[in-house]
């Protein structure tokens, strides 16, 4: 069932506007290309068609066409990964540095493997055990990595915007592997890849993102990419865990540059006829921070469980970016049940990150 | 006798209600006369033709960082920045290291300022070490030369201590200035809470953090029956609270900064104008300031309140920082904008847009701040060109355009969100006690 893209929605975050600053108008123009998603996916554009980016910082200005280029490239990378000897020399001679200021299992491991499959040299730097622990400033660390001769730096940082600083102040390319509460573009790309492999064209598909939206970089990046691909995105969570600015009655609503998503606080309503459900990790410190009465109360209201999934479309896949708090944001039966695509997400993560590295670095001479 | 004539300008002295083409005669560092037919024998002449002649501006909220943080600013560089910005008097905030909470520190500031470029009037701490627990020796600080008290940078979170400070300060006839912020509500937010903070994934600081503190302060002041000054208010509801308090006849005064009158939270992400490279989000740490840059509606409310006189004064909250304190992650960056040298030009955008009349702007930079803090008790006739006043004069060209080049600031703090921006309205010359302390080449003395 494909809904008309112009069907009325109760809460539009970014209503169409008459007066919009020039810079925002330009952004909006990019996002209006969204409705073409299906046509482009049908054409399966060659990966060479459109990729002019120097960095991958977020998906906020990606058109549907550009997203499809990445996802199609990831599809080709999956074929590479399925070979007996999954190695290609596409990025031989390139140096990839992963610089992680936060703990990570999936993202870091998949980036490292992605680089190695493509023949690049991969150096891992962690905040713990590096000069960062001695108080080295981010910019100094960035300059050190530049001096080493990195072609691309994959940066995860606890402060929103840190990859933008790195991109502005260095000569290498930057891939955002998660910055604070802001963005996690490769996660959103692997989510989009997984959803498309499950559902096909995402136009008109209802995708419910449940949980701690306010602090979630995964949700933020997904809002941009999924709406760009034509999906109807519904955010669901307690008011304490939803970010401000989603109220279109505010005086400055017309100038807001946010993706067109809908907010529904009641999960039992939000999940009705959902084509896919994405549960987010709940940080336990949200309780001590006064944002939640208890994990029990949260689970009672917002846990994705079998009973609730019965209200979604039959076979609607369940995604989770990991790591999972079983029994909190997702029940054990659902996390490990037949609708869960959590492991597929991880596997797709390698292919998607190969695609990103390849698209960023391929044209350059070593 | 040392005589100086400022000839042919438009003299704007809101304290006296003067707005006319006239000459200003300064004799031995003091204003001797304003008029058209002055005795000009043996007189040096400054040609002010085509310029506005105003009393020197008075900034009641300046961070000079001296003592203790001289890498950010010194009294020498800060007062030079003031002179370039048209300010001939600055009231320096006490969040130095050590804080200005003893007579010795006040005396250090005043002694060092003797060789500064403009007048420095120190503001003393409300509490020892600005810790918010015990009162500083307010009367001794007043005797040493403090003109007001504040723990600025931090609120006086304890409402009882605020009241006691107001009561003790009243012994010396001085006011308390509060930085209005409920820290439990602001909760570590690094920018205004709104759609831009959502867009950037930055922790927001809600407008209510300021507004609840404003409301509490007004209630405490009302009960004590004592005057209170509110630093850098920035939201519509704050202006409404101050308006209501004034309508009740309460002696509450308030200031607003040039940046809160002109910039919104949009600039954190998208920059000030289309000239910048907006391919990616900016996370411009030079826009990080406390209180944070607010919504367009808040900005409009502040402008309106300033125009009405609900807000008494423009104050820069000049907050210089070293480059490395801004060249870092947004979360890590220091709060503050280096504002002395851009204040007039930035405020002039309101005049050019028709939101504010020039005489009103000048009033809020001269007589307004003097009245807000009662500074005429410390310096008679401050903020005016009345006969006998200090020869503190600024010559302005409201129509001249210039480009903000932070690397050319006199201030050590190059932290401004206005770099490369063209402003219309500039300071042509600044006179302090009848001496030119800053001038462009074209002024012949």
C-alpha cells in the first residue's frame, strides 16, 4: 500500500513556507527531490552517476538519487563479501584511520573490515590509550593524523559537530561514525539498506522509530534518509525523550529546517499498520536524569514486544542499532524472533561502509 | 588652559534632550559648553562635520579578565578595545582569578586601570569567591571603589542570599546585578533549546531557565523594596516580566546585549548571511554565549523592550577568550562573545532597519546604563555632555561601512560571530577626559 506523498499529516515538522532564508531554501530544494525515490531505484543508476562529496558528515542534504547510489554500491559490495576470498584491491595504498572517542563494537569493527576488504591500510586510534588521555585537544590529534598521511579519518566523538570541525580543519576526508546526539549516517545507510532489502521501495511505507529520540543520533540521521526515500516516518517516545522543535504551532515553525516526520506518543497507536519498527537503545542514565520514572515504566509504555508487533503489518521487520537492552526497549522474543533483522543490519553495515569508503576514495590516485 | 573644539557635528546628548547641530567645547578635559557661537581663541579643533557627537558610551557589563586570565584580555587591551568601540567607561565584572571579592583586588584593578585607555569602574562580587554561600564584604568593596555587585557568570542561586546582598548593598547605596539562570533548568545546555538544537543534536538550554530566575528576582526585589538590575535578558517572557514589574513601580532595571538584539540561534548552525559556505552545518563556537542566542521572536521582543525603555541599557557582555578556547568541539568551547568593538555597528543595524531611532540607541548606550546602575553617584554627569561633565565624547559616522576583521581587534579576544560581516555605522574618534584615545586617520586634531 503506497500512500500519496501529499496526504495530510497531523504534525509536519517542516511545513512548506513562503518566507525562508536563502540558505534554507536551497536545502529544502534538495529534499524536495525525495518523491523521485522509486523512479531512481528502478533505474539502478550506476555508482558513478552522482557522488561529489568530500566527506560523509550526515545525510541531511542527500537526495533520494544519491542515497540510492550508495545503497546500490553497497549491494555490489555484498557480492564481494560473498566471495570465497573477499578481497579486492580497490583502495590499495589508501590509509584509513579510525579515531574513536567513544566505545564501539559494531561500527568500528565493520569500518575496519570494510577498509581491509577493499585493500586499504587501517589504523585504529582510541581516545583511551592515546594522547587524548593526556589531554591532547581534538584539533591537535586531527593534525597528527593528517601528518601521518591519512586519506580518510573515521571519527566517532561524544560531542555533536566534532566531525564538522575535523572536516573544516584538515586535508583528509572525514566519515562521521557518530557524533554526540547529532548524526550517525552510516548507521542510517545500513538501516535504509536493510529496510529496502526487506520492503523494496520505501515510498509511502510507514516506519516507526521508538524510544529515546532526543538523544539519538541514529534517529536523527534516519529521519533524513528515510523521508528522503519517501517513507512516512513516525517518531514515538515519551515527551521527555523527544527533542524540542517538533511543534509546528511555534512562531518560527516556517523557518525550521527539519525533516517532515510525525510524532505520536502512544506506541499502540503509532505501531498500527507499521511497515517496519525501529527500536532505539535506552541509556539507563535517563532514569537518574529524571527523564523516566523507571525502566519498568518505560518498558510498559514503549517496549517493542510481541503484543504490539501484532498491530503492525504482518512480517514487518524490527530493527535495532544495538547494543540491545533486552527486556527494556525490546522484548527478548522480538529481539530474537523471526521479524528481527538486527544481525542482518550488522552484516549490511560492512557492505554499506565499504560503499562509503569506496565512493569517497575511488577516484584518487594513491 | 587646554581647549578643544569639536566643530560642526550633530550633537546628540539624550541626558539633556539635546539633538542639534552644534559645537562642543572642552576645556581642561571637561565639557565647557555646547553651542553655535563659542569662544574659539587658542583652540584645537576637531572637524565633526557629517558626524554624530555623543557622550562616550558606558558599558555596564564587561569582562576584562584581569587579574588572572591575562591570556584572554588585560585591562590595557580591554580598555583599548573599549575606546575603539566608543566606550569611555566600562564596568568590569568580578569573575577574575582571584575574583574581585576583596579590597586588594579592587585596588589592583583601579591602579592598573590608571594607565588604561578609558575609565574602569569595578563591580564587586556578591559572594566570597563567587561561590554563592557567604556574602563578600560589600561595604568595604564599595568604599574601595566598586559601583555594583554581581556574581556574573553564575546566578545568585540562593534567593535568600540575593535578598541579603541587596540589603547589605543598600548600605552603600549600590545595586546588585543578577545573572538570571536557573541552573537546574539550563542543565548544562550549550545553546538555546529549540529546533536548531534539535537539528544540531546539541543540548539545549530552555528559555524558562532565564525566565524563572527573572521572576524570582523580581519577587525578591519587590519584597525587599530594593533595586535590582538584571543582566543580559534575552527572551520575550523576560521582557514581559520586567515590563510588568516596572508597571508596578518596582525599581527593577535590565540590560540586553547587542548580539541578543540582532542574532538568532539559527546562526549557530547556518551562519549570519548567505556569504558563508553553508554546505555543511557550522557549529560555530563563536556563537556560543550564555544566555544563548534565542529565537527570532525573542530577538524582536528584546528590540521592542529596548525601544520602549523596558530594557534600560545595552551592555556588551564583552567576553574575550583565547583562540584555542573556541577552536574545539562546541560542547567544550567557552561561552562568550568579544563584543566591545562591534557593539555600535551591530546595534546600528536596528537603526538602519527602522526598528530603533538613533537617539534612542544613543540613550541606551549612555544615559540609560548610567541611570540603571546609578553611576552618576560615582562619576558626576557620567553619560552626558552637560557643562562640567568629563570630556568623554565619541564621534560617530552612522552611514560608514566597515568590515569586521577580528585579527585587527585591540581586544585579545577574537571570538566574534561577525567576522567578515560588513557593518554600517562606525566609531570615528573617541575622546576620554578631553583626550583622543582612538581615532581614524581622517580626524585632524
